[in-house]
C-alpha cells in the first residue's frame, strides 16, 4: 500500500548514490549537529559571519596599497583571526550552498511552485561566486593576480569585446587605486543585492527560518574560530604583472573554474560554465515528480470546511487563504472558507492532517482517502496479536526495502508524516494493531519543512485535528529518523513492539465511541 | 561527542585544504607581451559630393569631411622569423574607437631578438601615412618573466625589461 506522492525518480537515484556519504555524516555528527540537515540556514549564518568579520577589515584596507595593507592585517594579532574567519566562513558558506542544492535535489524540491526559489538560488550562488572572486582579488598577491588574469581570460570568451579584456592586467601601471576602489565598492555593494535575493528566495515559504539554532551556530562558529587561529590562510608573494604567477594556492570554492579556462581556453571554459549554469537553471523542468504538481494541488470541500483556519495556519508554503464564503443569508455555516492557490501548493498534504472534518487535501490523499486506504490495508491480511503498524514517510525511511518481512511489524509507506491524519492512527489501533509507530524525517530535514513538528503537536498536544484523548498514547510512538538510518528505525519499531507486549498484558479496550470521522459518514 | 568533534576537525581541515589547494607549476617559459592603445593617425577624408550642386546646397565645411583612423599593420619578427603579421583596424560600429593591440608570445628562456613594426596604412583620399619607427631589441629572457612592449600616444616605444637595445 502507499500514499501516491513520491520523490522524482532522479532524486531516488541520487539518494542511492549519496547514501554512503549521508550515512557517514549521520553517524559522525548525529541528527542534531549534522550540518547537511540545515545547509540553507547554515549558509546564511556563515554569510552573516563573513559580513561581521569583514566590516572591521574594511577600515584597515587601503586601496592605494592593497597588498601591504592586507599583509599588515595578516600580521596584526587583533585582526589576523578576523581575516581568517572572513575567508574560511565564505568558503564554508559556499560548501553549505552546494550541499543545500544537493539536498533540494535529493528531496525533489525543485519543480512546481518551488521553481522560483530554485532559479533565485542559482542567481544567489552565481552572485556569491562573483563576490568571492572579487574578495580574493582584493588581496592582490600572486594568487589574486592569477585569479584576476584568469577572470579576464574567461570573459574574453564572450564575443562582445572589441579589445581583449586581458589588457586590463597587461601593464603594472594600469592597475591602480581606482581599480581597487571599484573592487571594494563591488565587494560591499553586491552583498546588499544578495540580501534582497535571499528575501526573494524565501518569499514563498511561511515562517521562513533564516538562522540556525543557537547551539549549532555556537558549535560551527567556534570550529571556524579555532581553524582561523591555528591555520590562517597563507598570504602569497605580492602580485607582479611582469612575472608569470607560477604555482599558486587555488581556492576551490570560488576559483573552481580556473583549471577549466587553463585546460580548454576562454571559449571552452565559458562554454563549460554556461552549460553547467544552464543545466542547473533548467532543473525544475526535468527534475520533477512523475505527476505534475499543479494537478496534485490540494482542494477544499467547502461543504466540510468549518472556517477554523487551521489549514491556513499549518500550510508551510502560504498556499491557503481564508476567503469570504458565498452563501445564502441566514446560513449557519462559517463566514470564511479555506481556498488553496494551486500555483503555490506543493502537494505536501500537510493541510490534510490539519483538518478535523477532512475537508482539505490533495486529490487521492485527503483524510477520508487515507482512512479508506488504511481500511483496505487492514482488511487485506488482518492483524496478528502484538503486531505494530509502522507508517513511514516516503521522503525519509519509507522508500527503504529494509522494512520488508520483519516479524511483528506491518509497514506502510506514506506521504510526509505531517500529512498523516490522526484518525488513521486511531483507526489502525481500533482495527487490531497493537501499536502505531510513525517514522518521520528529522525535523530540520523534512522535505515539506514542518511535517514532524505538526505531527508531534497533533499527537501529544492539542493542536487542531489532534489525536483524540481516548486513544492510549502508550500505543502510539513517533520517531524522527533520517532515511539513511532505516536500520535504527526498524530496531526502534521492534523495541516498541516488545515494549507493548510487556506493558499491555491486559488487552486494551477502546471506548465504543467511533472515530470522529467515520467512513460511513462519507457514504451517507 | 568525541566522534563528532573529530569529524568536525577533519571537516575543517578539508575546508582549509580545499581553500588553499596547491595548483599550477613553475613557469618554464617567458612571455613577450605587446600591449597598447592608441588613437593612431587620424585623417580627414572629404565626403563625396556632386560637383554640380549649387554652393548653397553643398555641405558646410564642418560636415564636408569625416575623421577616420588609419588602418595599421602589425608585424612581429621573433628571431628573424615572422611571428605575427596582421592588420589592426579601429574597432567599433563606425570604426572610430582607438586602436588596441594585445598579443602574447611564449618564448623559451635565453636570448631572443624582437622586432615590432606598427605601420599606418594608406587610406583612400588622404595623404600618405607617416613612416613609424620600428622597435627592435635583444632580449635575455628568463623563465617566468614578462617582457612588455608598449606604444604611447606620441608613437614612442615603451618597454619594461632591463636588457634592451632599441
């Protein structure tokens, strides 16, 4: 059995390729400190560090003597570590950006309404590279000279110049104060553009998180500080335009394209970069789910909608609005009704589980359809005593074959765990399952952003569409576990089963009251 | 926790390593670079007008001529061999932008003789061009060095290397 929505095929393939790396990172860092789970906010945090460490340096940098002032900064005890942090944080930010892109691909978060975020993300990355390259040139050592000359070689590939741009660095006299003034202006002004792009990038998500948790910020901030103090980036010899640069230190994060220019010349290098950018920019059109998202957008059954606004509050993408209900005067129905904007809906199904009367959700995945599916699943084989129903999110553990044929467990892959209606849990317990375990992704790694959070609040707190008080909470278990650690999820599920067997010696009798939303109601 | 800290240390080490990756090799050749930008010789060329036009219909003197930049011929002789021979035309849509030259020649370390000629070419309807003085020098090239030859606005050769005999 399955909830229908799945990750794109390419995402599943990439997951398999990157599984060893993800497993290793998960094992080494654990869930809380795994930097890959919060790559987006870590990138922003690191860029914040870059800005904070860069501002004091700005006052000591001299456009008239760029290398000498940088050397003075590098030798000054009070500023050297700031310069190192500035450099390493910008490198780490690029690394975080790269991993953020990979995570988006892994989660299939590229197509449909996410297209805008994807394209703006590509622009952000390109801008970040430009800012980084400008920053590296500002140092004006041999490495900067090589980078500057290679940049000019690269843009020479554009058929728009009537004279070779490399002439800029032909003559030592040509590179003067005004050149470095222009560079420092760009290095300060372009990050402002970056800020606006970040706001645009996150504009389609509700409650966008722009900062990591304090413990994570402290941990990685301290690690960077230690690196900056004990391994400061070396300053090479001063640039000399009448000397060929020879061997240099390459900053792979910002100068990754230099070997391409060296190997294939300006036109080849530019063609390779254009191809790469084009390939990445076109991802939303070819890296997408098999079913178009617009046809999978949630819809609202206005007859069932009570206007409670819960789906409107829970939607992680601001795709639901409360609008005035068109109704006859004197009607006792709510004045407002939920409406889904299909252009914004990513079909995560989180609204499904937020609606007690089951009046909203993507086609085929509404609460009523979930109940029907659960009913068919239960009826097919019947429950054995002591069996635990495991519902796992397809975006995480649910795709793994590790669940097959495990005694005492019956497994069903679902959509995002935040889309599982609490009535399904109650139904499964009533149908004969000894316990129900829902395996979600770690909260910071949820493909639909807020699934585990809402699930937790609905099961253990009283967030609307909550699990009814009559359901014995001892028989329900929520587990946040990444897809790469399915073995742990299996062990936890088995332990839960054993625990239930030990705890619930007496068969638990549920009250005779039926679940609030019966399938019979729908039939009537 | 120890595992995490070790992993972080390794990660930070990788970060530092990748941001300072040794790359490139020591240069085994020298470079001769020709680079200049000049307005060159400008000439006034009369526009073609019908001689039968009455005086009041002819273009005024301020509009009767157009300013053109002469085409040039760049010739580079390296060790008595022709390394380059090409026309240099004023760029731009109306061919009125300054002439630019940027050429680089990779040479082996050692003694080389360089001769550069940048000669204006005749332009139809204008006086013959002035003859330009060629540049010639004996260079003792060292690996990794750049030998820059340039031309200023007045047509004087400028060079950036020690041993030269222009």
